[in-house]
């Protein structure tokens, strides 16, 4: 027989789902700590709300209708702090939002509240749980995004905000409709919800089709997988510099500039742009940038990173890098998001003439180099 554990806190006697002992004259002073499971009585109006529980090994619910699909339970019984054993009658997957599901949730009919296991949700979502005096937060460890919120009432943390205003509220009719829509969406091979609204008008009578966001549909229609967020950002300014060269421009400035080179600090994302008449001027411009960093900021460039272009691959740069102890690197696949950052900055500069022509009423024929020259003059 496999045993699990239920939520454990010390609280008032009426907050226990186990039967309370009748008071005796010899033990009346100890009755205040008899309740040890953080669930209220079944008559509580908030019994359908999920409670955040740091003492539960698994998610648990008392309502079999919460499951969108069932599975074999990993345990046959759970036990609470005072040794009372309750049977587990089933298990399955519970859907809380369009993108958040709780697999391996246990069905325990004797519970009077639904328990959200801290250990299981932090493991499944790679997140952390922050508990404050009046509220709690569930935060993604990597992106720092706040995934869920909850409030503290009566010493218990109620997790209510599951989807920023679009949670599955099972107690109203709209929530019931949503529970029926999602299985049909899966069965029919993930059709668009606009199409499903015409196919099942009754199901969408009290919900809006644009409120539904299917993560599988979004990923399947993406041109590429999103770049993962990296935590390897430099802490010291100028320790890592990203660079890229753009050109030649079909329209050059009056002074003959038709190239430009970027230098982006990895720590601060500050960007320096230099205009070039010829591509072979990159070496002299980098020496000027290096001298400016040493003089104005009393800092040293440790690493210069660029794409696989040939402007930094020559004897001049190799000797200069060796002389000053600078490492030269090229972007690899796992750091491709840095290359995308540079490309995005270049796109912004390339679109400056269009934006400036409409906002500043400049001539439509003005080119990028003319605009940059106006900006620095």
C-alpha cells in the first residue's frame, strides 16, 4: 500500500477535515491545536478554490469533474498529521488555464478543499513560490515572469488568479462551457476557435472565442522555436562587446559614408555607431572605440564577439588582439539570440528614414546615411 501525505499546518479546530474530538475536562486546554490540515469545512463557500500547500506531495481534489482525462493513481491512500488515512479513489489531469495543466492529481473524496502541492508545481513548472504576509506569488525561475497570484485569508493561501482574468471558474456556467470546448478542440485536431464557434455555437454562447489560446497551436504555427533566455549576461560593462558591420548603402551621404559599424555592450546594451566610407576602415574605428573606452570609462574590453563576417579576421586585428589581451569570438548557435539583437538594432536604423519622413516631414527620398548625418550634426 502506497501512502502520501496531506497538507499540514497548525490552525483552528474547525479548519480540519478530520472529525474533531469531543471536549473532555482533562484535555480542554489542548483542543486549539487539534486541527492540522489546511482545508475548511465542506459548507465553506470557498471550498472550490485551490489552496497552496507546502506539506502535500501531490495535487489533490475532491471533485471528479475537475479531470479532463483520468489515469491510474500513484498512491492508494494519503495520511494527515494525526495519522488519519484517507483513500485515493482516482487520479487524472486537471486543467486550470489554457496553458496550465496539473497531471497526476489525486482524487480524495474526503477532502473539503483542493490542494495545490508546492513541491509538485515547482518541479513541473520550474518555478518558485513566494509567500508574503497578505499574498503569494508563483514565479518562473528563468524569465522571472509572475505565473500565478494568490491571497491570504484566515491563515491560508488561496490561489485564485490563474490566467490574468481568464481562469476557468468552474462554479459559473461559462467555466462549464470551457471545460467542454477544450476536449473537442483536442479531438478535432486543434482547429481554430473561430471555426469551432460556428461548429458549436451553443458552447460559445457565454464565452468569447478569442479568450482561448492553445499553446500547441501557437508552437505548431511558429516559424522557429523561441530562443531560450540565457542567464549569462555580463555583470561588468565592456567586458563583452558585440559588433556587426552593415553596408554598402545604395545611397551615400554627402561626405561619402555608405557603411556603418555597431558596438553593443553586453552588460548595459549601450550602442555606439560609427559611419564608414569603406569597409576596411573597421580596424581604425575599433582602435578609436577601444581608446575611448579606456580613457572615458577606465575600462578594458575583454571579449569582442561578432558574426562570421571577415572584417575582424585579418592579421591587423589578430596582432592587435594579442597585444591588448582581447579575445575574439564568433556567435554560435546557442548564442544566436545575441545576433538577433544586433539584427534588430540594424533593422531599427534602417527604418529610421521611413519613420522620420512621416513624423518629421522630411523628403521621402532621404536615405539612411543622410538621416544619420543629420542626427549627429
